[in-house]
C-alpha cells in the first residue's frame, strides 16, 4: 500500500487553465451566417426589385367662367355671382400601384368623386345665395313700398295745406286788427267828466236848475257825437306786423316741407335702387343654379416606375456583415469563457467536482492563488459566456430587421 499523506486546505491540486478562441471555427460560423442571411435577403429583395410599379395621373379641368363674390346691396345680399377673371385650373389625382389597370381605375375614380363633391358643394352654396337674395328682394320691396306710402301721405298733406291756406288768408284779412278810436275816447272822457259834474250839482240843486240842465244837455250832445263815430278803427301798423309774421311762418313751413319732401324722395329712390340690385342678384343666382362651373376629366395616363438598381443592396450587405461578425464574436466569446477554468484550491472543491476523497497531494511549482484572484477569473468566465450568448441570440434579430426592412 502506497504511502498516504493529508493535503493542506490551501494547497493547489490543479493548475490554472486559460481559455482559447478557436479562430477557424469563428470564421466558419461567420461565413455560414453571412451566407444564410445573404441568401434570405436576396430571395426577398429580388421579387421586389424585379417588379415595377405604375403611376396613373388623372386631371380635372375646372372652367368656372364666373366667380362668386361681391355684394348687391351693402350689408344686404352677400355672395352674388359676378362675371370675373376666374381662369380654368387643373387638379391632379395620382395613384401608384403594381397593377397598371388598378392604378388607372383608382385615379379615374378619385377624379369622378371630386367632380361630384364639387358640384354638390356648388349647388348648396348657390341655393343658399338664392334664398338670401329672395329674402333681400322681399325686404327691399317692403321698404320701397313703405317709402312710397310715406311720400304719398306727405304730398297729400301738402295739397290739403295749400287748399286750406287761401281761406285762412281771407279770414285774417276780414278780421283786421282794431284799436279804439282816439276821438271816441276823448268824447267819452268829456262825457264822464260832465256826468261827474252833474252829480256834484245835484247834491244841492234839482234837475230843473239851469246849471244842471245845461250840463245834461252837453252830456246828451256828447253821446250823440259818440254814436256818430266808430268806437274802434283798423290799426294799419298791427296789420302790417301780422302780415309779416304770417309770411315768415309760411316761408318756414315751406322750407320744412321742401326738406321733408326731398328726404322722402331720396328714400324712395334709394329703396328703389336697392330693390333693383336685389332682383338682379336673385336673377344671377338663378342663372348660376342652371349653369354653374363646368368640369372636364382628362383620363389617367400611366408612367412606369422601375425600382432603382441598387435598391436595398447596401442594406443587405451591411446586414450580412453585421450578422456574420456578431455570430463570430459570439462563438468566440462563448468558447473563450467555456475554456476558462479557475484553479481548485481546497479538498472540498475537489470532492465536489470529482466525488472522491483526497488521499494524498503532490507539491506544485506554481504559487498558490488567493481567493480574490480565483473570484476574478470566475467573473471573467461568466461575463464572456453571457456576452457570447447575447451576441448569438441578437444575431437573428438583426438579420430579420435588416432583411424585412429592405
């Protein structure tokens, strides 16, 4: 039985093992991956490149002739059709498809739909303008009728005033201004004085007294004379003033009548003009309802669009190169990590790896590594393996993204 010895717990039982990168294997993996990606991308890219597309262009030519705009009556009728300088213009409708017939039919359909929508829009707009013009005509006619009625009423009032004015003048002339006759006033004053004198004499005399009888005779004479002359006589100055006042009033009334007559006449003319313009706007709207803009369709013309010669070529090359390099670096990193084996330093590690007990040890020439060095090598091993797996898993994703995006 051979000599047996116990090992020291820190004694190295296996030397360190550094991993190696299999260069030929990495190159082989890179080449195969690049070849697969290139063949796949070429099969997908070639049908797209070989199949041309067709662009169909249809034109709608609008011949509006006239345009909508202007105003028949300020603030009254909006959107009146007016002959204008609207010029025909072309509206293109473009559709691209791999089938030339389908591209042509789609372009023509879009053009026809556009014409139908434009005609509906036109009819709706013109119908609204016609209704608005009809309302404006009715309102203008009502205002015109009211203006005419006011003017006729005022003219009738003037005729009545002119017919009444001569009789009023006659009445004024038949009743001139009167003043009390100065001679009659003087006789009345003398009569009052004599009556007072007779009253004083009767205080101590009788009616038969000569003095009383003399005064009574004078009173009778004065009354006779007063009866012979008019008590009131016409006042020429007052009559002249009244005539001047009447003339001023007549002139003022005449001016007021003329001003009011001019206002009413102008209102009638303005409402008549507004009514005519509103009727013209209504007639134009009716004409546009019957005619409207004209459209002509220029059917679609086809243009072939061949794909570019280098369509997707650069992207396919970059995708192939990237996939090959990623697979090569992933395989190399995985091989490198798998080849790194940290040294076994304890009997427990040997027992765990081999499942056998330690009987003896052989001294090693290498220095015994410490625990920190062993932990660092293990971390490097895990990192390289994980990096290699990630690169190999990401390689198909990059290939799919690059090829399907062409």
